[in-house]
């Protein structure tokens, strides 16, 4: 009975934040399936895609494929929807990212064979490939690839139109966010490529969606509103490709939007600059992993190719107050601090319970890392990676700061407030609090203050009531960890640098795992600091060894 009440509470506190359209369209799409007939397309426009092709090869000879570090063979029709495969792996199978790989020119015959195989073995509106998100990504890849051909057979143009028709009938209003943006981008690409009345319909629908979603999804400080650095990269890349599409196609409907799109891209690029480590890759807040989106350096190169200017500030402190992330950068280290909410209340699917966590790098070496994301779905491991204990912050009474559950659900969630963001000659002070533990008895507010200077970083955690709590701090696997005594940990970095981590309370070293990519699990260590007095001080110091 108690378990049922807990589950009902989670459902209630999840559903109460959703928009009416999310309920309405979820019900509608259960009852009404898309109706797709055979399409005959007049012709296509004569422009050639010249954007960057950066994806890794994922389609090989003999029907072999590789997605998310997992191999497979697509030999039979049933393999496209193999129930033994993870949903995300099957989605990747239907994306056709190999058409946009950096070696796509080497495999034209193989690509034609795989496209023909897909058309013949995936009848309209059946299976994963006809769901709106894989439809969207595949359509963009097909349009870009076919636009480079001097002659395109009628059957391929017809298939593109047929798929776009199916997409237009199941736009992801029930999910919103990055999914709906992907739908809009795909319709815009198809409508710009094909000719005819139906193509005009696709283009107008795509642009109408983009006009609305761009205003909502990119915040004032440039962040994508789902607050995942990885999804920010994905949506920023989408925006850059739309800018490129306007330039290459010279379509008047796109050109009138070009100035606004470029301005949004400038802000989004500046935000990305503030969220990457000196090693050139993103920080791991919310759903984030390396290798899914284009690398930051490639995004910046693409922006430069398109002539888009952006700020690359080297200021000691950057505070993105709208999105809720701050970066501290000194000559010898970088710290990125999360004082963000979980994302839009109606769309927290990619959120982790990581309030007030931080990541820390010395030179090019990451030292303190959030655990990352290696899988989706509804497994226990997926839930563990989203929970507070997988991040560099404080767990109170054994529960997470936000009530993450299932694969992409959040019930009661933390709301965070930035209290102070100052930088002067003596150093940086950042202070923020969240109310995620006010659902407990007694109600607890967690406040974290970071005082940073060139040689030391002091983290002070205060709880409004004395209660059992623990600070989890995850260490990059390449860092050698030596416990000097009950309160001191020595960290030996690969570049020869030595850090000392000291605590006002006894520390414990435990085994853990780090997940920098999907499908990857790497053993690492984590520091665990239990405390019950509501006050904890920890220090990260650059100093000589203690003898």
C-alpha cells in the first residue's frame, strides 16, 4: 500500500507540470495514426549541400553497423526493429548518420544499397523508423546526401516526400523541446529541397514551428532551455545547419530569418564556450556524454566557416544567470558550478538531480567529474546515473535533491537560487541554495558557497537543519588517489601536478564508475564524506606535499 502511494505521488508530481498539449497530443496519437499514400514529386531544387560532414562511419560492408559502441548486423527485415536491442540503438540505426560521415564519399554504392534496403523493408508507418524523431534525423541526412547528386531517381524523391508527410501528421507536441525542433528542421530541409505544392506546405509548417520554438528554446544567455550541454550542442548544430541551408539554397523564406538565426547562434556559441573544459569537451551536467553531438571545436569551426562571430571571454568569472551555470577560470584550473533548475518544468526528461554540483579541471586534466551518461531506457543503472549521489554534491537523508524516476521523469524537483556571484582582487565567491530537500521532515535547505583563488578552492556546504547527509565527489579515472589520513586525500595528476583535498570531516574512498560516452563504463574512485552537523568545509589546494 505504501509503495503504491509513493508511486501515485511520483505520477501526480510529474503530471502536474505538463502542458495541456502534451496530454492532448499523446491521447490523439494513440487513437489516430498517420495516413500515408504513395507520393509523386515533381522535381527537386538545384542546390548542393556544402556543410561539414563529421559523423563517424557506422555502416559497413556485409550489413554490419556500429552504434553507441555496440555492433550489429542488419541481415533480415526484422533486424530493423529487433526487440532485443535498446530503443536508442534502434533509433540510431534509422538515422542514417553515415550519409553525413567524414568518409561518406568512400561508400556511395553501400549507401544506395542500405537506402534501398530501408525503403523495401520498412513499409510506411510501421516500426521505429517511422516514429517522428528518427524520421526527422533521417530526412535531413537523406536530403543533404541526395542534394549532392547530379541526378536523383524519382523513387527516392517520392520516399522523402512520403516520409515528410508521415512526420507532418505526428509532430511531437506531446514531447516538445528538442524533439519538436528536430521535426521543424526536417520539414524545413525537405520543403527547401523538393518542389511543388506539398513541398511548400512542408516548408511553411517547418518555419512556423521554428519561429515559435527558437524564441522558447534558447534562453537570454544563449543556453538551450533543457540545460544539457550535449543537447545544447545538438540544437546549436541544427541552428548552424539552418543558417547554412539559407545561404546555400537562397530561399527567400529562409533568408528573411537569417539575421535572427545568426544572432541566436552567436549567443549560443558564447554559452558553449563557458561550459567546456580546457580539454575541449563539454561538462557533464544533466544528460551529457561525448560523441553524440559534434565536438565543440567542430561547432566553432562551422560557425567560423559561416562567418558567425561570438564571444570567447577569458574572464575569471562568467555567470550565466538565466540558465544557471557559472565558470571560474584561473591560469591553473577551471571550475564549472551548477546553480540551475532542472530545466523547463514541463520538460525535465534529460535532467539529473545534480543541483549545486561542480566539475574541476587542472590544465587539460579533468579532476572532479560528474558521472556522465552511458545509456537511456528505464534500467536501474539509468536511474543511478541521474541520482544525486552520481554527482559532486550533497545527498540528504539518502534521497536525491530532485525526485528523478523511470528513464526520463522528474516528480518533485529542486529550485535553485543564485545568492552571490562576485569577483575581485582577492578571488571569486559563488553562493547558491536549493529547496529540493524541503520535502523532507524537517525541511532542509542546502546552501553551497565556493570561494576560489589562484591556489585554493574552498567549498562550504550548509544545511538548514542538522540531519544525516553525505558529500559525494567523483574523481577522474586518470588521477591517482592516495589517502594521506582521515581528512586528507592527495591527488596525483598525469601532468605531474599534485592537489590536496582536505575536509573538516573524515573522508572515505569508494569504488565508482564514470561514463564519458554512451556504452562506456570506466572504473574510478569517489570521495564520500558523511556529516550530521549541517556544516561541511572542503578545500582543494595547490601546495607542496606534506611530510
